[in-house]
């Protein structure tokens, strides 16, 4: 048994990931192909092939299915839920370990995959998120520049995987709290970002999505307009009062008048298949019903307007 074709390291699971095998025998035989997470040992999928001497299989659906159950976390550092290190096994024969990610990723150097600005303002309670890549280790230091308290420090062995950074700002309370985030990858590449944590504006909606390079992005839409509620009642039984069965609430989100560079960054949400609402530490998927790009009189980007749908919550009726 041998592998005659395997995908390149760093390939995207959004495309086909085809492996080809040969049994090295002229007599057809049955083969069991196992797709395994190389870090956790989790069995991601099994494919049975009957009466073959050679075959080609696409494992991308198995990888996408395993990644589809992952959600965003508020752990300071974690391996990216949108990536997997995979080994394909046929009996005692294993293909070389491969890293598969949302988009093709450059494995030759440490780098930040999300958009990065040196300075930014965030609301207290919002979670700052970045996706980055390092071959061995990521170290993060968060410094509250308004106090003489010790800096917050975290480190993670990456196993050559992309990493997601999440910094919860809920503890930085005040009118204007300056913090500095220092990121070091593999003891070489270093990045420094300065943030000002302000009191949060009321009524906003913070969304997260993955950009075309596979990095996490976030933006708080300041204008949120509830547009409609569609509900279904349970069938009335024995004269009882009908009760609410399901309800879907639709909202219209409107971006602020941002700089052209920021609008171009937010524009990535229009093409992203996965959108998350980040309400403090809680993140949940939302359904995007419409995505509109509004231009000014000169053809320049002016704002982004979205319509999203969320499931019923009791506080919606208050």
C-alpha cells in the first residue's frame, strides 16, 4: 500500500483535498481509509473502499465537517478552530501530516493573518481578536498603561498551527484606559498594538468573521434597527392557550462613517460564509439575510448595511 498523491501543506479545506492510493497488487481488495486529527488523535472520518487496486478520495468534506462544529473562544490563546493538522491512514501506512486551513497559508514565516492597525479604540467589554501564525510559540503581553499593576502574560506552543488571540477588555473600566498588546512569535517576529478602551456605546452589535486570508476580523456596528419578528405558535390542545414555538428576529445593521481603509476591511464580511455575533464573551453564529454596499456620489465606499436573523430570546419582548 502506498500514497501516490497528497495535497500540499497549508492547503485550503475550502477546496478539494485529494489523496491517491495504490494497493500495489493486481488483485482487488477492500480498503479502510481513516482521517485523523494529528494533534488530538480524534477520528474525523472513515471511508471504506471495496474491490480496488487504486483509488482517489477527497477528504475536504470530512475536514469541513469537523471544523463546522467549532465556535469562537475567549481563551487568551488557542489553536485556531478553523484549522486542522491531519494524517490519513490506510492500515499501517500513513501519509505525511498536513496542515489544512480556511485559506492557503504561508508557512515559511511567522505573521499576523488578521488586519492590523497600530492604534484603535474599543468599547469596554469587547474582545480584541487576532489570528496569527508561528512555527513554534506565541507569547502575548497585555499592559495597562494607566496603572502600575503587573502585565498580563500568556504563551502557547503552536505545533506549527495558526493561533487565535482573544483579549477580554471587560476589566479595563474607566473613561479612557490605554493598553498595549505585545505579540512575539518564535522569539523573533514582534508586533505592538496600542488600544484605548472606552465606555461602550449602547445598542451596538459586534460581529466577527474570517477574511479572505483566513484571519479573524471584528467590527461593532453602531446602528441596530429591529426590522421584524416572525413567530410560530404551538397548536392549541384541549382549549389551552397557544404557546410560542419558534421566533426569528431580523435586525438591520449599519456601519459608521469610517475611513476608506476601515470600510474596505469591513467589506470582507460580505463574502464571508461564517458570521458570529459576539456579545461580550458569548459568540454565536448568525444568519445573514442581505449584504448591501452603499457608495457615495463619487463611487467611493460609504457604508455597509446588513440584515441578520437571530433566534428568539426572552429579553427581546421586554
